[in-house]
C-alpha cells in the first residue's frame, strides 16, 4: 500500500483501505475501484492523499475489473478450439469420435467453469469469420452455453461434464452433410432441408459407432432440434417428452446460431437473440432453462452499447447475476458497476459490438 497525492490518482486505481470524511463516515470502502465521480467526491471532502493498492493500481483487463470473472480464460478457449478442430478432422477421416480427447476438452472446460462461476460474470464465446470453421466454433460454444444453463440449474461434477460432452458432440452428424449445402448462401430447397434434418440421426449413429453408450449424451444430440410445442424435428416430441439435455441444448444451439455470422446471414446482436428466445418460451423453449439462460447472460449481454440516465454512453462488459437490470459497464476508461452506482440506470440501447479480450 502507498499514499498518492490527489493529482496522481487515476480512474481504475483501487482503494487499499477505507476512506473516511472528517466526521469519520466511510466515503469509500477498501477495494473500491475509483472513477472520475469518486475522485471528485474525494476532492469535495478535502482529502489530499489516498491509500492505493500498489499491486493493482491500474485496471488491466475486463476480467480483472470490478471483480468480474471470465467464465473461461482466453488461453483455455483457444486451446479448446484447436482440440475441437482436431477431434472433428479425425472424425471425418476415421468415422469415429476420439473419446479420450473429447472427454479431456469437456473435463478441462467444466472444471474452469465451476471454479469461475460467480455473481459477476463475463461469458466469452469463440466467434469466427471463416464459414468452414463454423462447425468447430459452434460445437464449442454450445458446450459452453449448455454448461452455463446447467450450472444455473445446479448441475455440477460428472453430470456437468456429461452435459458438456453432449453439447460438444450435438452436431457431429453434420460431417455427413455436403459442405455446399451446409454453407449455401441462399434459402435451402425442401429436399436440401430434409437432408439437413437427418444430421441428428447421423449423430446418434456416429456416437454409437464410436462406443458412446450414455443415453443422456446421445439424446441431447438427437433431440436438440425438438421444440417445446412439438413443432421441431425429427420425432415431434413436446414438453418434457424431450430429454433433459435436449431441452437445454435446444436453447444453447439457437442462441449461438443466431449470434454467429454465417454465409447466408449477419450475426444478430445478443439482445435481439434473447428477445427472440423470450418470445418463444413455451412454444420452442423450456421456460425453466430459458430463465437460467437469462439469469446467466443478463438482459443486457456483454458488448451492448447503452445510454445512461446522465447522458453518458458505455459498453456492457459483464452481468450481475443477482440483478439482471444492473450490469457492469465500461464508460470511457471507467468501469462502473450499476449495483454500486445506485443513481445510474440504463435508458436506451444504442448498438452492439463484439468484445475482444
């Protein structure tokens, strides 16, 4: 700890001990991250030196700021993507899933997810610009999102790893669909769409041929296109006729597909995607698992540009799971937690941009 004169204090510095006014009232508690408004309050109270944490006197990244936890580190996300790509390429060459490699990815990711699952949460997803790698990134993202929904539901340990495996392998049947159909930059013909539908049956076949016998993993892959009102495919199941993992992965699959750039469409912003999902609760999606998704991502997902009631503009960087209306925002160089800044509120959605760590 060191004491800095007020003229050397910057936004992002962290208070090392309680700051009190002349009457002994606490202005800011130890651990408070300073912004311009807080620095002005200190000036008004005639305080000239501030105790600052020497080790963390600057905000280094999104995941450090305001005690936000990245659900998965960038390093693990990148390593996992490479391994998923290897798994799919091996599958295309051999016709079988490398179970040990797949389990390794699922175990490493779910362990980190459980460790970092906290109230203030930033959920990174792997978004790619190249269409030919979409299957790999989509499989990884559905595993992450499905596991996130599962954690909100209280699923942990081996069962969470099992759910993650089902998410990772949910679309493996697409390796049997011609790329010119998968990546067609146009509306598919009736015959082409009927062929696409068969990917869930191909997935079941590939999983069983690879020695995977766990019914829950297979059902998740087989039923992720079933819909809560019976309008999905292949079996037209409805409600809780659809397997537990099938209902979870249906949400994860749609969320990632809509927020991803494809050969035939631009990505939807997360708030538009969440609005679509919420408008289809009890129609396409299980209401309980939909609530879990919203609890985790918040009503204002990371990347959304917003205006506040004081006229300032900022970008959402993380959600407060305890209050979906009060996310954590970056305003210029300041990190503002709306749970702490009681006078501030979001009044308008401006736009959306992807955050890169």
